């Protein structure tokens, strides 16, 4: 969302370069320093927003003029919250001591003059800023809101930052147990994925990308690097940011393989030039800085994988729940000619159940380890012959497994 159009990049270059022609200097647009822009009072300003019961708060603001002649440029907008209205010291999540911090920047940024900000993210930001416990959350709280706008270059350096006016939002906050945000995950779908039908059934038609071992994800946004390693036949696929947003967030192919477009509905399917094992990587932090319909090749790679990729005829779950026998998983990629390396099964597990993922009919290949809890279940980086996974909460789980990376994910089902 933050990346500037190539034309705007030229504007930035022109803003700091000298020219030999005074006529050019007079007619070429350059980056200017806006002095103000206006955030409008939210429609809910006269009442109280129950942050637990509501979903979003709509904020709108005017477009600051960042260039002479008002030439097109896409700024990055950041919403900031304060409980005092003074905005003197910003909360920094990377610091252990935020004593005296009186405002916080929201993790999500925007590239248009309108934002539907989730009330959950507002409450989370207030919890971080105020460090409330269950007994100190106020019943009502007036929150001051402003927006920062800035232009960024290719290295995400900010130019000409400007702050809006301040508006008030009356809220009813609630206690939230603060945990690091879940890693942001994108989904694979298409002719090369699952059964190749472009359907939306997770496991059968769609498969999530995987976390990267030892990668430190942003605690507030969950952004960072994700990957998937598996077989692509050249039938085409795309990436979706959500399976419930009607394709609003997606990554498709640009003019040729190796170039990618963000949120461009008319983009082509990503089609590899030859069949084989590929590694797909997405840096969601870098992707967030790319404007809609712009080239996102800086954040996405699809390249041949040169590591080991043994082919298994079957995979199973085994544990205390089935007397350590095999309960077969299903192969994910079942289209004609597919070489499968992903597996799934839906199974009800009780709290305290112990489980491993293993090769069907043999213990020569088995994965265990420690589970990481997320809002929708758990995941783990499977270790060869590792300790049994121990289930923390009874639920009906969709269990997903990649036999190349050893990554396993447990998703709670409604």
C-alpha cells in the first residue's frame, strides 16, 4: 500500500536533483511540503463506540498536496491514537520501557483518504499504550485521533511528513490479553493447487502459505516472510490475502513470469515456464508498502527449489487418540499430473492428546515438536523424531502438513 507509483519516484528524484534549465525547473512537478490536511469527525463522534461489540470505525480525510501542480503521488497514511491529546512521545513496541508515551501509531497503514479501522485493533493499540490490567480498563474513554501522511521512496524513506488536525472518538474499551499478532498468511489457489478447480475448500482446493522457521514476525502486524515449497505443473495459480474478501486482495502475474501485480483483478495467473518443485516467498511487510495495482516483484519471488523433496505415497496422524495407529491424511494436490507434498485431515482432538505426523505404514519419517498457539489454532516446525505434539484445547481441527518443510498447522473449525 505504501509504494509510490514510478512517476512519483521520478518526482522524488527531481525534488533533490539540480537541472541546467530554468524552464524545466519551472514546469516540472516537484515534491512539496504540505502544511495541513483535514481529518473529518467520525460519524460516531456524538455517541460511544463499544470496541468489543462494534466491528469498524470509518475515518475520512482530505488529500494533502505533496507536489507542485498537484501531480499524482500516492502517500502513506498512518492513524495515530492518544488518550491525552498531546501527542508528545510515541509508543515504540521495540522498547521495553515506554514510560511517558502518550500516543501510538496503528499497525495498518492506508493509501487512500478513507479507512475502516477495526475496533479490535483500536482496543489492542490502547491496551499497548496504557498497559491496563483487568481491573484498570476504564468504562468510557475519549480517544484523540490524528493521521500522519508521508511520501516514501523505494527504500521506504519518508519525505514531507504532515499531520492532520485532531478529532475525538468516545469509546467503551475492554480488556484484551495482549499476544503477538498471528503471522500474516496468504493462500494459494488455482490450476496448480489442490484439485485444480479454483474452489475455496481449504485442503481440497486451497492451501495456506507457511511460516518461515526462526523468522521474527512483527508483533503488532504479524507481517514478515512466508513461503511454500511444492510442485507446480504450469497450470497457473494466484495468491489470495483472504478467502472471504471477494478477491479484493490478490497477487497475480504481470506482463511475464517473474513479475507480479498486487490487487489487480485483471492480472494473469502466475504460470511457471516448466513443471517442477518451486519455492514461493512473500514478504508481507514489503508487500504492505506496495500500492494497489502496482508491481510487487520486490516482495514476491517464485523460483526453482534445489533442495531434497522425497515423494511419499501416504501420510498419517498417529497418537494417544488412536492407540498410535495410522489415521490416513489426504493428499492436497490431486489434479492430473500433480506431485503431492501437502496433506490434510479434519479430526477432533481432546485437550492433552498427543500426536505426531508420520509416513503411512512406517516410523522412518515422523515429525514432532513444540506447538505455537495462534488465534485460530496452532502451528509447529516439525522436528524429525521430535517430541509428541500436545494438544492445548479440545476442538475439531483441520490439520495441514507440508512434507518438504515439515511445517504443520492446526486450524480450529467452527
